[in-house]
């Protein structure tokens, strides 16, 4: 298999996500779970980057994170494999006044080496599993190393291989296949009747893929107590329980072992001198 995300139906990952663009904000961005999980990432973003920084965002979706960063004085050059996601982000950008310092560009992460900026970025950000669509991360790491300076940070959010809440939920519903679907490191996600290959590398494999250009500085769980997005109907029926889970998240997301058993894990890498 090559380094690119692949589909049994013959479409690219970008083409599959084109079909999701119109409903993505309604189904995830504006959902209770989506906002809660994104809020966890945003706290780390503001601790990692500062006003005046110029970031590269890969897998930017409809631009929610780019607009958040821009509102905090951080410029963003945001890329995505989906033409429709980029179109949606640009539509949202056109409605904002004053215009935030954000640029949206249609470019799959596998082709990030095509970028040739006039100056290097101050960091790189990728949220919510876009990098899980890539089997071989080493070429991506090599390309990103050229785009940032020694000491700069990469903040990358991956879906985990072992999601404890997912395992418990599907076992309670007598669906062991779904409960352990991530554990073998590879699964097929059905999106809009298309099959998308998704990879769940262990953290040590991600760390190896980004060496020798980057070293892993920290890891924080995202969605350790906050459930995966498909449980949105459940949390809407139990708002008090959901508020409790959000408070628990603040603690368990930092605990060794538990922090790698959530829906996602947020990894911070530092560019090292060569």
C-alpha cells in the first residue's frame, strides 16, 4: 500500500469529505460533543502558540480552528484535501468582518511538500484525525520539517488505537467487532456510502515516523471522559451527566495511560536541529 489514504470505492479521501462538507458543521462542529472536544484542543493551542505567530494548518475542514486562532491574533494558512470543505471555509470567511488573517487552500496533506512559502511557518496544527487517513506519516514529517524552524512546534490530534469508552459502549450493545475495530490498527469507515481506510498507529510509531526531524514533547487525551461524537443523542438526553463528564475530562486527560485511551490524543512535537 502507498502512503496515501485509499478507498475501496476508488474515490480519494478528499472526494469523500466533499460529500460531508454541507452537513459537517451541523453534525459535528456545532454539536455538544464536538464543541467540548474542540474546546479541550483550543486550550492547548493557546498554550502552544502566541499572537503574531503564522501557522500552517493541515486538514482544516470548514475553518473552525483557523477562525479561533485568527481571533487570538494568530495567522493561519489552512489546507484540506476536500475542495468543498475549503469552499465552505471561504464562504464563512467572506461573512466575517473584519476579515481574519486566514487563507484557505485546497491541498491534500500527502502533497504538502508542494508548498513553497516565502518564509517558514512558526508551527503546524492538525485537528481531529485528518492524519489518521495517511498510512505512512514519514514523508509528511519530512515535508513539514522543511516548513518550520528548529524549536517550532507541531500540535497534532490523532484518533487513538484504544478508545476505552468506545470499547465499553459497543460491548454493552453486544457488538464486539465495533468495540475493538481500532485495536488492529486499521479499519474501514463508511461515510456517505463510501468506504474510507483509517489507520490507528501507536504513539511510538508516530514518534518514529516524525524522527529524526521532531521529538515528542507532550501528549494530552481528548475525549477520555467526553464520549465519541456518535453518542451525541445520548448526551443531549443527559445534559447533567455530560457536564460532569466534561469536568472529569480536565483531570483524566492528563493522567498517564488514561490520556491515551480517549477518542483522540493531542501530541506536541518540537522541531530539532539537524
